[in-house]
């Protein structure tokens, strides 16, 4: 955790629930990793001649129900979770 704080990925102070949170740079890194994971999975599908699913990331203001649906229907397949 120390390295993540030193590199600005995690905020240096825990939140009100005593949990570490991502900094703005950490959120950017997280979004890039998700995008790369999805891109890689789509490339694997393309190489296997499977038409990859078009993925459009939900808006930041999306409600929880929409985000859970997105995760269950799309992200799990492309991120192997």
C-alpha cells in the first residue's frame, strides 16, 4: 500500500469508513486497465472469428442498477471475473 500512496494511486488518508480510496490518478489508471482488458478480450474474440460485443461504458452518473447490469452482462465476460 505504501508504494501505491507514494506513486499517487491511492489517497494518502483513509476515508470516513477507514478504507483507502483511489486518487484521481488512481481512477484514471483503473479506467485504463479496464479499457485495456476489454480491448484485449475483444482482440481475442476477433482472432477466433467471434464478433466481439460492442461495449459502451456507462455514464459516470449512471444509477447503481444500470452499473450492476453492465457489470453482469458485459464486464464479467471481458475481464474473466
